[in-house]
C-alpha cells in the first residue's frame, strides 16, 4: 500500500489522533512517519524540536527492518527512552512507524496497549479513507470519459472547472473558468446553487439550450466533492416523441446516443462532426458497449419476468402496458379494467405525479393485501410508470413484531414498576449512582422528601451538602469510598452515626459496590444502608453484661434456645472443674446437674418449656465428683423482634449456707432430744414425788385410823 503526499496533506485528523496517543501513553514526544517514495515522511509530531526529528532516521529504519524496538536517545544531554511501533496495512504490509519518547522508561500497561491499537487503526483508517476518495475521483473521471463525453464540472458559483471532450468539440466557446449560465439556458427553473443545499437529489432528467447554436440537451447531475457533475446528451429531434409502446432496447437512455447517431447523419455538417467524435469514442470502447448491450438485452426482459406488478399509463390515464404479475391481484384490487383505472385514490396519485412531474411513493391496502407503490413520471416519454410490490407478509410481520414489542414494553413497564415498588418499600436506604458519582435513583427510605429526592437525581453528595447547608465532610469521605470501589471493583462497608430530628441516636450501616454489564465493565454503583441502632445498642449492652459476667464470682452460662452451652465465665469454669471446650455444645444436665427428678428440677424444666424466669436451689457436681449446692437463676433471652434465642443461667454457690443450715438443724434436733429427756426425767421425778406424797398421806391416814382404833 502506498500513501501519496496528496493524501498526507488532507489528513487533518491525524494531529488530533497523535495528541490522544501522547495523552494515553504518557509520552513527552510523539512522531508519526510514513514510508513514501522510498523514504520516511514525517506526517505529525507532538512536542518535538526540529533538531530531534532528523535523529530518528536510525530507529525508523531499524523498526522497518526488525519490528517493534525500544531504544535510548541523548537529547540535549538528557537520556530519553524511545519506543518504535510499526504500523501495518490491512494486507500486513509495513507502511509506517509511530515513535514514543519520554525521559522515563515507557512501560505501557494492558489498557494503554489496547487503546494504542485502536488509535493505530484510526490512523490507518484516515489514510485509507483519503486513498479511497482519490480512487473514487479517478473512477468517476474514467466513467465520464467512457460513458459520455458530454459533461461539465461546475462549482456552487457556476464556474466551470472541467469540460468533457465532446463538449469541447460541440461548444468550443466554453472554457474552464467561464460562468456556465452565460452560455446555456436551463429549463424547469433549474438552479445550480439550490441543488447544493438539498439533502437528497432526485433522479430526474433536466434540459438546457446552448445560447449560440440553440442546440437542446437533456442532462442529469450528481454532486461529488463540492462539485456538480452535469452529464448530458444532445436532443436530436425535440418534436419526436414515443407513445403507447413496450420496453425495447432503445428505451434505455444510458446508451440512446446510438440512435441519436443515426439522426445526426441527417442533420447539419456540425452535427456530422460531432457524430464523428462520438463514433470515434464508440470505436474505442466497442468492447464495453457490446457488454452493455448484452446486459441491456437481458434487462429488456425484466418487466415481464419481474414477480412484482409493473404498469405504464399515458398522461390521460390509459393503461398501455402491464406485466403478468399485475394480473394476479393488483389489477383487481385497484379496479383496473378495460385499460382504465377506477380506484379513486390511485387515480388521484397518478394525476398528482403527472401534474407535479414528480415521483410518488405510497403504501396502500386493498382486500387485506398491502402494496408498496412507486409512481414515476417519465417526462420525455410522457408516461407514468407504477412499480408495485406486495408487502403483505412484511406488514403482517411488522404488525406482529410491533404487537410483540408492545407486549415486551408492557412487561418491562410492569417489571420496572415492580422493581421500583420493591426498592421503594424496602426498609433500607437504597441509592444507585453512575460512574461519575451522580445519583440516578434514590428510594423514599433514603430521602423521604420527594421534591428533594427528584432534585438529587443527576446530583452528588456535595450538591446535597450545599442544599442542606451542612459541612461536606461526609461527602468527601463518601467520594473516597466511591473511588475505592471503582478501583478495586468490590463492595465496601462503613457505619454512619448521627442524631435524628428528635435528637435521638441513629446508627446506619452502609455498603456500596459495583454493578457490572454483560462485558464485565462497571455500569452503575449501588449503595444501601440499614438502621442498626438497636443492634449496636444491644451489642454495647452485651459488652457491658459480658464485663459483668466475666468479673463476677457467680457462675454464668450462656445457652441457645435448645439449652446448649455457648459460653461460660471463668467462675463457672473454676467451680465446675471443666474446661470451656468440655462445656461448649453440651446441655448442663449432662455433667453438672445431678438431681434430675427432684421437685426443683421439675420446676426448672417447666420454666424452660414455658420460656419463663425461674429461681431454684439444686445440687451440682464438679468434675472431681464433689457435690455443691447452688441457687440457680434461669433467664430467657429475646432479640429486638421479641423472638426467643436462648437462656442465661446464673448460679450462686450456697454450699456453706446449706452446711450451716444443716448444722443448726442438727443442733435443734439434739436440743429437742435433750429437752425431751429432761422433760421425761422431770415427769418421772414428779410422779415419784406424788407417789411419796401419797404414801405420806396414806401413812398419816393409817396412823390416824390406828389412833382412832
């Protein structure tokens, strides 16, 4: 592939591409050379002094021979690193070199290398685009020379820039640089300048007349590279028109100068000279004409073989031709009978095309069938053609697709409403950001005020701080977290603590993380926050209780809802003699509680079942087998939602108290026994005294009786 200097001069996009390469590669100097005419041509350079440009010839040649190359330069006493990158054409031909230079060593990462490849393709595209433009220009000139020697090239100011060989002969007064409208008169109010302003050009035949010789020409035109190219042919007999005929070879205007050649022989000497010129051109291009004739011969069969309806009407709307395809449905659907059209819509469209001398394209429906109609008025032949196509299947498919699209749109709308309903009613703050940290969605939990919520869409936390007239410390912190997520592509979590409007403490746990598209690139970031005030307060309370539990002399066990030990304090470990590892995952009754069938044990089981607080006195046994008495307090535990999640068991060692109570009880029993013994002795003594008294009395009575006797 070879790039000429003409291409290099018009490649204005290269400087911008080279600047972008300098930015993406972090290079201080960038050079772009292309190999042209056996030497390197400097196309563009960024930050390059003139005395350095010539020093690159060595590395250019080396890259051209060996491929990509890293080298070191001394520039004004400073060491510079240089990276030479070859540029290949689409045919893998080496055509140029991109040189990057920096004082620091150039280590391009994966992203920089990938972007650099895109820029190299952009450079290649610019050159190929310019080369293609030159090729098109060359082809156009050859086409004009081969197909028709009657042409002008004019600018928007009507100044002639080029004249075809046939016009140079037939209109010798015309010269390049002349004003075209000074020598010819356009018909149909044709204006060159207005044609440049049109976005689309009509495929239409126009006419102009030579002022000097009064010769009439028909022409068409195209605009290429800000020039109008007028391709024309002389009208031999302006009074001769063809009506009511079928398509034959001579209908094709592209080569109608063959027939005109026959008429030229019957006209003036000047026309004969022009005919000789045309004849000479025809002889030179005999091969091309024969090929074209064969193609035209095939094309002449086209209307009858075309599967789509083709019809021709005269200007008085009389049908002069219709192909077999039109007989299937078209003629009956559009009421075409006896060479007349009775469909009012079609009739009006035909008249409109004739009166306006324009081409009309419409879509009409008849009897459940859809037709695309192109109505073309051919002015020089004074007839109007209809090119129709049955597009029923296409319309039905489109309607079906449209119904499907409507259904999908409704489904998407329902899904969107569902997702928004879910997001808006979640008991958490939810916000979605774009990659520039601007809000694209906020749910009511995040910002309750709808007016503020709508205002914040497209804004960021700094805008919110400004709106609320509060310090932007929190916005700065969130921006750092946001950038961290973009860099690491992972979620981050943090806690915000503040006072609400009532002055009450509120703690919110927030998280923000990336949402990826199907290519693995970050499309959005989602942030959400949950009120964890109660949890934090409970954790803080647990910390306090934990400190109490750890430092109390009483044994403490934490159990789950199944009465399985999850934690024990040091006092319990010391008292029971079991290590913590021996206790975890077990029920206390497996190794501590011994009196399972006592009334106190039954009372404890009932409280556990009913999840009630209870206090009982029980006999426990340590690891060595020694019994000890405890006063056991069992407390059920509930979470913030009042759901039972375990028990706390606190035991107080009452062994000494029990021993003292037993000692006192034993003393009481002994005392009672002694009292009973003393009482029995007293009773016995009392009975003995009474017996003695009785004996004395009896003696006294006996003495008295004896005395009396």
